[in-house]
């Protein structure tokens, strides 16, 4: 356990120091160039679009294949509505991992913060799943990922409620009632908010059901989710830019 904790802390710290070093020699307007590897917002939306297209054309096998680029769960037995649900869940959850959390880390801590966050999140993706090989290391990075995503996940849920237009009250209510139903303390926050905003049921069989009285999602729901997530990205980017100006002053 000590080794896992040491690696979980040392690797992000090393990236934070590298980011801080780079920041000293690059003018602030050029930070976007070195920040790009810390974000995956466009890739997330593109992956969602590919799943949407396959579901819309009733091509279930290609939809399941495309979904594997978004989720880690087995996809071979999922029907069309569960494929759509998994895609929407991933879009909502990864709004935090791929966009909001590194953006917030940069706004508060600069390039070092963004690099450190990406190191933590990448380590969690590689080793955070329960397995005999990576059990000790995986536990440490998974706990650290939960900590650094705690605030961003809830800000992401707020952002999705904010872009839900006339359904913001439903999104807020669903977030409050269902946000804690997932095993992760963070993933369910944005997923529940998205379920309420879209008016759909999101289910991972034998794990959770969010917004259970709503109808199951389809291709049009994935399209709407992409729109909501894109709007939330623009909203949070504007807020982060203002926050960065305040922190720099």
C-alpha cells in the first residue's frame, strides 16, 4: 500500500513541477498550446456523435463497437437503449474528467495544476480498476482521483442544470435525488443531472438506475446530451477564464 500511495503522489507531483517550470518561460497567451494535451473535450463529443449515428441507423453492432471508446463496461449484450444510456452517461461524466476538472485546476493552480490533474486521472484510468495485478496501486490512485474530482463533479452538475433551459428544475431535482446512487462518489453527479435535463432513464444493469420513471433514451437523446455538454463546456470555459484573471491578479 505504501508503494501505491508513493506512486500516486509522486507522479502528479513530478508533472506539477514540470508544468510550473514550463509556465515560467511561456507567456500567458500561449498557455493554450501546452494545455491542449490536458483536455479531450472535442474527442469526447466526436465519440458520442459516432455512437449516435450508429444507433440512429439501427446498426447495433457498430454502435456497441463505437461505445467501447467511451466506456469500460462490456458492451456486447447491450440493446439500443442501453447503448444510448451508456453514451449519455459517459458524455456527462467525462465533461468533468476531460474538460471541467483540468480547466479548474489550471484556473487555480496554473499549468502545474492542469498537468497534475491529468496525471492523476490518467493513472486512475490505467490502474484504478480492481484487479489482482494493480490492487494496491489502483486503490491509491482511485482514492486520489475521487478527491480531486469531488468539487469539479458537483460544479459540472450545476453547469448541466444551468444549460438545461426550461428543464433546469427537473435536472436539479434528479441530481439531488439520484446523484449518489452510483458506486463512484462523483460519476453520478453529472449523470443524474443529465438524466433530468434530458428527461430519460439512465441505467447500468445490476448497478443503478437514474431517473427511473422516465422513458429510455435513443439516438435523439445522445444528440441532445452532446448539445448540453458542449454548452456546459462553453459556460465553464468562460467562468474559468474569469477565475484565472482573478487568481493572476
